């Protein structure tokens, strides 16, 4: 596969790094007869948020059906990030009808991704292909990010109270509102059940 020469200018922002790396990988797809449609690439959390495991995720802009790849801002390993971008580029190149299908698998293997289709990670071939790119572009300009304060977990307002029959062990769950307003539910065999408060 052809190697793209990167611009001499030093990359100064994270989003610029992402764009330069993705642009340098585009010729790989053309060489394999999978020309890449236009897409944007930005820092941002995937739909699963900061607790999800995906390093990157592709979204479609409904207005013009263009693609946007979001790469987590709390990841800074260049190989991991480049591999995640390549994974998303495979999905875009194959199209929505083949997400993680046979074409995707063929393309992912051809550029050196390995493992399960939904979690294709960099393999030895990918490391060889991406090494010149990553050497030229250097490390990600920003270190891994973390939230400024730990997010308190939201208070659960609709907690269901466990109620049980003291005679047979029959169990049900009901909101505190109904226990307060009308009392606990009844066991089909033995009457009123006792709340676990």
C-alpha cells in the first residue's frame, strides 16, 4: 500500500492529529477498491458515554448523510486511537448495509485489524502500515483527559421496595408511593405482605 507523505507542519491540537492520521490512512482504502466517502473526525465521547468501552464511534448526519467519527478524549495511546479510527473508517467504507459484515471483515483484515469484528484491534500488519504515519505525526498533542470532579451518581427516585409474604416467601416489588397510599400488596394465598424497608 502507498504511504502518504504528511505535511511538515507540527500538529498542535488533538482534532488536527486525528484528521492528519485519518487522511494519511485514506489511500489504504482506495488501494483496496474501497474509496472513502467524506467524513469529519472530532474528539467526543461515543453514545455510551465515558463509561463505555469504545474508543471511537461513527455517527451519520441526517441532513446530508455524511459521517462523523467521534474519538474519546480520554484516550492518548497513538496506536489504540489510530486503530479505532481505522475500524470506523472500515465501517464507513463498507456502508451501513455491511456494518461488521463480510466486506467489513475482509477490509479490516486487509489493513491489519484483528480479533472480533465488533472489536477489531491493531494487529502486526496494522502496526507496520501505521508506523510511518505515527512517527511523522508524533504523539497526540494532549494527554488523556479526566473529569474535573467525580460525578455523583444520580439519586434513584423510583426505587422499587421489595415486599414478601412471611408464610410462603412470595416476593413482589412496588414503589414506596403505593405502600404509603394504599398499603403493601397481598400474597395470592396469605394476604398482606411485609415491606423490606
